[in-house]
C-alpha cells in the first residue's frame, strides 16, 4: 500500500468515525438561553450544503431591551451525508457589538477526501447583521 493510499484510508476512517458524532452546537443542549424581557428575535436558519456531502446550519437569536440589542446567541449544527467528509469544528466565530446593529460571524470546517485521495478543508461561513427592530441581513458561502 502506498503512503498516499494509507493516508486516504486513514482520512476515510476518521471521517466515518467523526461522522457519527452528535451535532455540534454553540451551547450545550442543557444550557438555557439568557433571559430577555421581550420575545427574542431569530433569523431564519441559514442552511449550506456541499455537493451532497454535508449540511451546515447556522441560526442566531438576539434580545432587544429598551430599543437596544443586549445579547446574541449563535447556534451551529452539522450533518454529514457521506463518509468522505468529517466535521472538523468551528474554526472562527465572533460577535461585534455596534451602537445599533450587531454583526455575528462563523466559519466552520469539514475535511473531505478528494477524488485523487488527497484531503482538503472546506469552510462554510455566515455573516449576520441584526438590528433592534428585528430585521437582519445574511451573507454566506463556502470556501474550498
């Protein structure tokens, strides 16, 4: 067995094992969301898929009190549809508090076995800008 085939075989095995793990979230399943004196607002879940290999879903809730955003709560989940890709985790996340709007960013990563046996990282990303009036803008994509 060549080294390239050995590395590819190990990557596929790792992908299979990691593919069976529970979906990742930004907070623990038993953790209650922060309190909010009004009904928290939420974005429509942003779902990104990649060649039928995986699905990444990003949601964001935020609380407005006295006309100002007081917190945001991101949540990331993932599903692997093939053993060719494995969830590597959330690589970068941030929340920028503005005087009016807040901006949340997440970039995650999957490792996928290419057709030639090599391994590459594939990164879904989302940027959400939320406003106190309940409106929001979303941009997203995949870097591979």
